[in-house]
């Protein structure tokens, strides 16, 4: 079985020019936790997940860099949580999205997709055909299609 046989062809996505506010709205409206980011030609250029947002709104502590020659302190967050969350909403999606995207080809075999999702510990993977976004496959899609005939 190949990717195009199990993928969802209705893909919620954002453009590389959108802000994080639109991402959050799509997460809430569609009850999802990640989105491919595409350019004007519908090419996959990044992926943004709930984890990327968590890393940006979470409290960052001070880091002390101590070497033989000097001691340096990298300041963490001085802003309150509400201020950090408000700032994130106005950021361009590309500021926090992951630019190295795991993706699969339209004709990729399901066993390879399962291995990728498991090894990389990711929830979803975009499907690409002729260099553009064609669909998306989740862990649940792989499980359902793999075991449907056996149960």
C-alpha cells in the first residue's frame, strides 16, 4: 500500500507569510496539532506543531556559560506568560516553524511511512507529489489501514 492510498487529501496548511495567530486559530477550529507551511507554489517549506509553540511560550531560564577565560549569563525571559503568548501570536510562522521537514513521496510504501513516524517520533507527515503538497498522513491513518483487514 502506498502513501496516496491512505493519505488525507484535505490538508489544513498555512503560508510562509502568515502569522502564528492563524496557526493557533486553525489548531482550535480543526482540533489539530500541526500544519505544513507552504510557499506561493504550494511547496512544503516548513512544519509547525504545538511543540514549536510550547517552546516559545514556556519560561526560559537564565543560562550561565562558565569557561576558563570568562563567565557569561544569557538572560531568560523577563516577560510574564501572558505577554509571551501575546508576542508569539504576532510572529511570522517561519520564525518558529521547523524548516527541516520530514515528508514522504506520493508513492512511498506504508511500511516505510510507519518506520519514519516511529523512528522520528512525529505525529504526521506531509505527502509530496511533483514537489508540492498533496496530502498528509497521521499515525492513526497508518494504524487504521494496516490493521483494518486483520481485525
